[in-house]
C-alpha cells in the first residue's frame, strides 16, 4: 500500500522563464535556421490559425514563421496553457489574436469563432485557410460547422496520433498532413515516456514515498507506453504492460517485460498509467486497485481515465496536481486513489520540466516543413504523412546544430522571445 498523506502540502515552484535562461549555452536558433534552409518564402495566399500548447518552443516556432505568414488566431489548449506568465508573454506579441479558453468546452466555441472569422476574410481576399493543430480539435470542427465552406480550407497540419485517429473517422473534405508517426516523433516518444516517469516519481517523493520496489501497470505498449515502462523499471518499479495488439505484447516480452493482451497483476498495481490514446483506466479497473494507488495519463488529452466517476466520489486536493479520491461503495473496504493532474498528461504537471526543447523543436520543424508543403496546394482531401526526405532534412539540421560549438545566448543568432 502506498502511503497517503491527506494534509495539503505547500509546493515550491519556480516561475517559467521568459524564453531560455540567458546564463545557459544554447544552439543557434533551430527553427529560424530551418525556415531559411528549406526556402520558406512569403505566403500571402493563406491565413493561419494555431491551436496548441503555449510553451516557449511553440512561441519560437511562431516567431520564425510570423514574418512570412499571416496568423489570425493563436488558441491555447486550456490544460497546458493557463500557466502563470503565459498570457502576459503571448499577449505582448499577439495582442487580441491570442485566445485562452478556460476549458475544453470553451475551446470548441473559441475555435469555431476564430475559424469563422478567418474564412470570412479568406473569402473576401481570395485566400485559403491553414490550421496548425495539436490533438485533433480542428478537423471535426471544420467538418461539422463549416461543411459548406471547405473550399476555403487548404488543410490542417496535425502533430498527434490522437488527431490522426479523429481525422480518420471523418469523411474529410480537406487534406490533413501529419507527422504523428514519423521517426522523429518516435524518438520524442522515448523522451516523453522518460518525462512521465520522472514526473510521477516526483509526485511520489513529495508524498514522502518511493516508487522503487512497487508494481506498476501501463495500459498501452506503443511508443510512449513502452517508454514509460522502461523508465519506471529504471526507477526499480516492476511494470506490466497491457495492450490489445499481440505484436506489441510480443515485443514487450522480448524486451523483458511482463505483458499481456488482457488485464493481469492489476490488484497489486500501486501506479497505473494510461497510454492508449483512449479510455483505458475504467471504473472497473479502479475498483480493483489497492488503497493509495496513483492513476495517471501519458496521453495528449483527458481521455485515459474515467475522471467523472472518480470525481463523483469524495475528492480533496492534497498537492499540486494531485487529488485524493475516496472510494466507499460498501461492496469493498474503503480505499483512496490519487488522481494525477486531473487526468491530463502527467508530464504537464505544474512546475514540471517536460521533453527538452532540443527534441520538441525537431517535431515543430516537421510542422514547418508540412505547412510549406501544404501551402503548395498539391494535396487532395484525406490524410497525408510527412515524407521520409522531409524527416531527413530536419534530422540533418539537428545533427549540424548538435555538432556546432555552443555559444552564449548573447552571441547566438536567435529570435527574440
């Protein structure tokens, strides 16, 4: 049983810096250099809307693109973008083009309004719309609300598998270009799994316990799930992977993990992590967990955990990003579960350091390459994956930057953030 402290504890957090720490050495501005190297020219034929996590790396991406493109709206995803200092920084650059909806319901309303405004301008000026999206918000909205105006849409650039899955379920009337399953995304997934494990270790440490020697259940043995399990094992946990795909289960077993296509070892799992991209931590599963177990998500949205059921119990905030949920249905001894970050990704916990910019900027670089390609107008409606040669170009620039000498911030060519 994992120790549970019910007394709220103070958490010391450092404010997020406005860009990189000026005392640290950095590479030359990667995204700005990429824009130059691929010959991304001035694009007056399109208007753009972005739906994204408003982190510093995304800020640098927009700073590299904004001199060459027209951005009508920058919309922050609520669970990651409403951090202290974000609004002031982004508002200073984007003014009333910045939108920070309070929750996912308000996000849909905000996106609908922003897309409508942009398409109205596109229609009057002979332009087309490009949407940069994270998580599959744009495609369903375009298909649902603007079916009669899709001729004004050049397409959507998507970064996540969740976004691709949502687009696959639609009769798309526009192109969706993506890097969701690119090799660079696979490499990023390894680092993402590391970050999730590190954040959960931090939660446990703040509770005064260690994850070492405990059992974990990881739902999903894909790129991120497998990476979470690897890094939990490095923390001396004993992880079991669950996946419906026999090939992934076989791969996990050959890597030395306990793995199965059906639930096992869950009654003693003191940590459960969802990494399937769908609901995986159900009420039925949570009712079998031991007292004090933590439940967390490694997916890009609030979809892995039946959060509504948990919050219908007696719930208390006991730490930054940690809720204690008391389960007492009379059928079993009362138990307490710890819900991490409200069911949103554990690596987005307040104050946590997520995947390093050096990795994330490679993926943002792929988005830049895809936007340039989409603007050519050559794509038909449907899904289109990034080409291998485009991935290679981004990777080669990363190698060149890695091999170049470090320079102090003051000496490096960089975008002001």
